[in-house]
């Protein structure tokens, strides 16, 4: 994996470093362009650039950003100085930027530790060049059809690119990813506790229903959501593994988790109150424990944390809440998880769907097939008074809501973003949830501001 | 009226299952049979108005082709006699071709119902695009997302000519395949939700008198909006 550095590499490194410096002087982060340029100038730049002594990768369909950030935060608070792509791209260019930024003028690295969030689709462009000591795979679900096709494809590219000596930290309840690279050393994490809040039935998508070895229908002991759960094949030895890091008890009131670990039962703070937060927490605990961090260090770091701001923001005016949450467009599982979270929130609610594809809006017509794999049925709830479908695809969303059984007087289309605040029936609800895509954040913030102004006027 | 959905646990990618959900809402009295992979299809022994099969993984294609092989003659009899409509979306069409060829030249055998047709897989290059075509006199719009390109002379057996977008492959202007009452199109996702005129046509072919669609106003408005977008020369198709 460690390749001899060439003059071409040195040239690419210097150009990229100069570019990074120039971008910094211009006040820009420059988390993609320098790495992209370096790879263009020297195609195996990632192979030649120096890497820290220990490199951790975090990949998977959902949760990789949060887990990477959690792990990075804990490591920093524990006295390490890990490098990572927290503020940058999780592609080969983003990772090249991180590595070139931390290495010397001849390309060597003196860093001890890296935590790299890796786009699973980019594995063939990263893993052959960057040796990972640890790789976390949070889960694998169908994601963007355009980029990721289906989980069989993503599994196969991971399978063929993971190094045999990489230790795997795997989701024991995800039968799609936890059988990858069976020869590799591994530990499994998951939730063993069986409580109603961490279980939702009736999902549209199940990415594994038949045994990949023999084709028999899998027998599920339970399904937590989608295909996440425990199952075995009645015909062969395929099935869910035992968990090494198992959440045994969830205390939502006090935000505490009891986790069985190889060192015994331990208590950790739950950062958030969603099932995905529980998975993210136990994933981070598994990785950090495998790295050798003590429970005390992990706990101390968790105690000082908040959920990443762009994913959950809350404002309160009088007795009403306005919550902005990330519901990634083109990602049916992520949206379904958010819908499930929203329906379980207390009080009467209005939901604003503002996660159309911002870039497709400028150039083309968005493929809306993903809406039909998303559990809009979760929004058909007596406490959800209004589902406002906003933006260029408002009619498609409205139609999807109607197909999900949401009554026509609750499912409304608002094709013009700027009219959304006026269409909301704020007097009927306790909470307004604005569900945004990564790239409709600004539009959502503008809407949030208008709603807050209306509420403040009402309060005054 | 019986409608059969083949192997829904495997043939459900890219939102394709929405087609039958929508049809179910258009035909609340119809009987929908969801045939799992380990069962014999209903069309083998029973009278079925429509058989639907949706997109699947490349690995599943061979399994499905092997599963259907014993019923190849029965399928031909049903579609040539126009007794049962078969609707295949996305790469489900390929199962009915001669073969699917991998990058290394190896082949997965298909059912050979469309003789001379084959698909070439290229897992390194995914094709995504929009399609606007004309079926009979109806505008049909939709999306393609696939690893394969198909080949074969479909001049007299295409699903539809395309106005914009690609046909069987990047050089082709003829989309999909048709034989008797078999309709095969590479369009994925909610084809029937997106195309109310085609859905009405299909319902008519199934013997439904005065076909009524579910949520007709919203479906029609969404269709007209999308059609206008697809006809806009500024809209990028790839």
C-alpha cells in the first residue's frame, strides 16, 4: 500500500498545497479542490501521500457523518489530535485534501491518527490507496438510485476493496453489511433491548428478505426498521451474529444507555432521542473501545456534546416549537426514519416537506421514484394536522401523501417556496417540523424565519 | 379480476412497487396476488389479467430467469394470444431477452422470448436519464437508471419511439420491447403514477370499462407539469 513517491507526486503535492493556501487567503475552506487537483495531476496521489499511523474509516448509508464526528470529538477531548474530513468532502478528493494538508513538503505524515468519513460509493477510489486499520460500516440501505444503484452493488464494491487486515466494526443487525469480508477480524454492535420506541414496523423497503446463500426466505426474529433486525435462514447457516456491543437498556428520560461490552455492562449518555442516535452512540462506543479508550474518557466526552446543528434545530415561541430537521432527499431510508421520529413527537404537528433536489431543479426534472420507497404512510397520523408539500415537486409529494392515505384536507401542495409560511395553519399545531435536504437548507431557514416572525407577532 | 405481482421480495427496486400500489387504488375490487420466489406463479394455472415484474439486482436476474424458464412456453402462449398482459419495468425486460452479458464476456441466460435481444452490463458506468416518448398517440415520460444497455432490432417491436432521451441503447431511438400483450420498458419507478393516459390504456386492455384513476386531478396536474418540463428544450436529459 505504501508506494514510492515520484517527482510527479511531489509536483502535484506542491501545486495542491499552494492552491490550499491561496484558497485559505481568499477565505474559503478548500476542502475538495486541492485534493481533486492533486489526483488529476498524479492519479495515484492517494497511494503516495503519507498517512497517519492509525487510520479509521467510517462508511455506510446512514449515520457515517454523525459517527465520524462523535468519534473525532471523543478522541480530541481525550487528548488525541486526529485529522479528518469533518468539514469537507467524503470523496477521494476530500480525503486527498485532508492528507495533503497534514503532510510535509515531501509528502510524509507525522500524524498519529485519522478519522475519515468515506462515501461508500467511492470505496474503489479510496480503499486501494488508503490502508484502513479500522473500518466502521454503519449500515447499508438503498440510497440514491442514480449514484448507488442498489445495496447488492454497494456491498460488492466494498467486498472487493476492503483490505484483509482491516478490522471491521459492523452492525450486527444489518444482514446486508455484516457478512462482508468474512475472513476479516470484526466486532458487531447493535441494540438488544426490545422497546417499542426503537421498533417501527410497516416499512416499504426491505433490502434483504431472502438468503443470499441459498435463496430461502429468511425468518426474522424481529425487525427494528426496514431490514434492520435479527434473522436466520431455515435452510443454511446464514444468519445474524451475536453482538459484542449490545444496547441492553434505553432510558429516554435520563438519556442513558446500558451497553454490554466485552469489558462488561457500561452506562453511556445517549446523544439524542431517536433510534438512529442509539445506533450512532453504540457504533462510536464499539469503535472507541476497540481503539482502547476507557469508558470514563468516552463518557466524559459524550457528556459535553450536542447533535450536529444542521440536522436538528429547534426554536420556541410561546408554547409552539419550530423544528428544522435534515431529511436527505433521494434517500428513502433517511426520510422514513425522520417521518417515524416526527410522528412519535408529542402534540399536534404540521410537517413541511422541503427536500426536493435543489440541483435537479436548476437543470433537469428530478427522478421522484424515491418518494415511493419512502414511508409517507408514517405521516398519516391523527396528530399530524397538516403535511405541506413545498417546492417544484409539490404535486408529486402531494400525490404520494394521498397514496399513503393522508386525507386531502391535510396533504397540500405549495409549489412556491415563499408562500409556505402563509399556508401553514399555525393555530392548529404545537410544533412545525421543517424537513429539509442538505441543499435546501437556505430555503428552509428563510421559511423558518417567516414562521418565527408570524408566531412572534401572534404572541405579541 | 386477478393481477399478479411476480417475486415482490426481489423485483422491487427504484420505486417500481408503486405501480401495483397505484393500480390497487385504481382497482379496489381487483384481487392482487403477490407471488413469492419459492412459489409457482399464478399465471401458470389461473386466469390472470395482468402480470407485473419490476426491476431487480443483476444477481437476481439469473435466478428469476431460471425460475421462469419452465414457464417460457406458457408465457409465449399468453402474450401471443393476448390473454394476459405482461408488464416488465426496468431491467426486468432483460430476463425475457436471450442473455445478459457481463463485462468479462460471460453470460446469464434469459428466457429467449425476445429472440435476438441481449443486454450488456457495465457496472462501472451507470446510466441515468430522462425519456419522453410516444406510445400509440400518448406522451409517455419517465426515468432510466441502469447499468446495462440493450441491443436487438426492435424496429417492429418497440415499446415506443422516443422524442428525447435514449432507446434500447445510446444509439437507439426506440425504447423497450413489445410482443403481443407483453409491454417491456426500461423506465423505472412509478410509471403508472406518472403517466395517467398509459394507465387508462392499460386498464382498458385489461377489460376495465370506463377506467377511473385514483386521485385523477392531482395525477393529471403532476403529469402535465412534468410533461411541460420534459418538453422544455432547456431541460437536461442526462
